[in-house]
C-alpha cells in the first residue's frame, strides 16, 4: 500500500475505551502502509508509536485523505471545525450514546478501517449555516454551525421577533429559538419538538423553544431563505450557541441572522455497513430503537 495516504485520528480522550480503539485503528492503518497523524493535545494519552503528532490547525489536515473520529457526536462536531475549511471528509465511529453523525459503531471498527484502507467509501456533503449577530449595524459575532444555531435565554424569558426573508413572522415570549439544518434535525431541534428531516433534503428549520403563543409550531423553510431572530430592546439579553460548542453573549436589541453556509461539511459513508436502499430510515430505527415488529415489506408477485 502506498505511503502517500495520510489519515488524521482524533478521539475523545476522556474515555479509555475510545483511546484503546484509537490505538487499534492506528496500528491497523500503519500496518496497511498508511501514514497516521494525531493531534498533539491527544498524542500523550494515545501513546501510539508510529503516529505523527501535529498541532490542531491547517497543518493537521494538509494533504490528509480523511479524519477518523472516535467518540460521540460532540467529538465529531469538534473535528468538523478542523475539517470544514479544507473540505477533508470525516468518518465517525460512535463510542458515545446516540451518535447520529457517526458512520460506524464500535462493533464495526475493523470493517471501518478496512473500508478506509481499500477506499470503500463515498463522500457526501452536509449543509451548514452561517450566522451573524449585529447590534445597531455593528457585527458582534460571525460563525457557522453544522447542526444548529440557538438563541437562548440567559436568565428570564426572551421576547423575540422572528423574521423570514426580510418579513416579520411572529413575536414570541420564549426560552429561545433554534435555526437548524437537516443534519441538526435529530439533535437539539428534535428535543425541542422539531421534525426529523432526511439529510438529502435541502431546507432550514425554525423551531421556537417553549414559546408562549398560539402560533409557535416548528417550520421548514427554503434553503435559500434568510432567517433572523431579534431580541427586543425591552427584554433581557440572551446567549448564542452554535453546535453547543461556540458561545456568545447577546445584548438586548441584537439581531441574529442565519443563512445557508457557503462551505459544507463532508462526511464519509462506508460501503456495506448499511442497507443502501434506505440508510437514513435504518439509522432512525437503530438510534431511537423504533418498533418495527410486524413489518412485512413490499409484497412481491
């Protein structure tokens, strides 16, 4: 196997099982002739000879074929911050709880490594969103998200006005508002009562959180729409969360705009781990342990 192929391994080092799995993955990749990198912040705990320790940043993913992520969705979201600028695909191995973003479970670890070694995978692009917070025209924050952008209360209930494409939609007294992608529809937005949206559907979601209003249903809007949430001047300030990782304080009167991102996140999909007929349906059934007993399927002549 050619050694001009490089894989970056990142892991939830707080879990011993994840660290042990990382060592196994590194050993197998090295044995197959691939080069392996690990982040220098994780290298000491992984302690695997043969892997190159690199600082987090553009150098870590330069000329890297893939980032393998061992952990839960939080670990993958952290890795997405590293991968997105370069377009490097992410392959998640779930060692957490639900792990919707992960492609493989820990029991599939050997098959996942084989899939990488023999290039038995495809790459799909996931829609992201870009967010800007402004106060009287001044930019307070600019960032992005793969799952969701959440404007939330800090202490007391927020008074907000939601806007779609420059037109006011409704005023809510609420705990917050979530603007989510299809990928994020099974995350925070789902917990707040939003719909599940298949990843290949291009759309944005607007989900009020505990709103005191008759019209406060989750909404699915065009991916070309611009969503905005304005915190009214006479209400306490709030907090902006992006993917549950990046936090910004929001003063009263702030305006938060969310639109489709110009740069997607790329996820690797392995061949043979799921039924290619309806992979996301199977994932929903498995992750949420949905009852399907009695299903007979299509009656064939």
